[in-house]
């Protein structure tokens, strides 16, 4: 299975379109969105082509291919216009015998991980900064932000295939590849 992971679209039609083009080009089986889909929030400037209604339409077209968790900018009104679930605080995925705990990152994050048991993967958005940090009991992964990258990072997403996570710049392609756990196959 091939999973594309993206976060923090923040209502940008331009970057949502680029993300969906990349998703199709990647041939991923599913697109996991880590929240903050429609609104930019009070701490961010408006992203390029801020048009939440256009983002709604684009995401609703691929609703059957999406897995999604709620970000700190999602509200119940968002669920009323989106045709796929967006209000779950987290999801837990089994990946080759390993637990991947996916959440936005504003409640549980790198400095406050949830109880995952054993060595799991904590997958978060929220910071808008792509990274891979290994801790004693978990690995923290962040795909960065589709529309409002921070700390000089790129407009990015990640691909998980097998035991490898690949971070990609929406404009320039692959820039980081990490083996995130030992494959049991």
C-alpha cells in the first residue's frame, strides 16, 4: 500500500489543486489529511488563492479516497459542507505490524505524545515544518504544510510506502527519504 500524507491546506485552492495533482501522479492508494483544511486561522496570513469553497469542491470530489483528522482550525460547520469525516481527533493505523497514530498535533505532538505502547509512529501536521525525529519510544513525523510552510521549508507532503517515508516539495520533488521502522516482511 502507498499512502500520501498532507496537512495544513488552510483554504488555498492553488495548493490544494497542486496537492491533488501530486496525489494522482503518485498513484497512492489513499490520501491522509492531517487537518486544517479550509481556514487559515488567526496566526497565519491568507495563503495563495484563498478560496475555501473551491477547496471544499475539490476535496469532496475525492471523498472516497480520503482519511482525515481534525485540525485546530476545523469546526462543526466544516463537517456540514464536506462529504467525508473530518471531526476525528486522531486515527490509528496498523502498518506492517506497527502502530501509526495520526493526529493534527495541537493536542498530542512531539513534546506530548499519546500513549501508543511499544515503538510507534506519531504523525502530525500543525507546525508546518517537515521533520523526522526519533525518540526512545516513538518516531515523530511531520509532512510539513501544503500551503503555508514555515522556517524556510517547502510546500510539502509525504509518501509512506513499505518502511520508507519520502518528503516531497510540491514544486521540486523529493528532498528527504527516511526508513521509519524495520519492515517485518
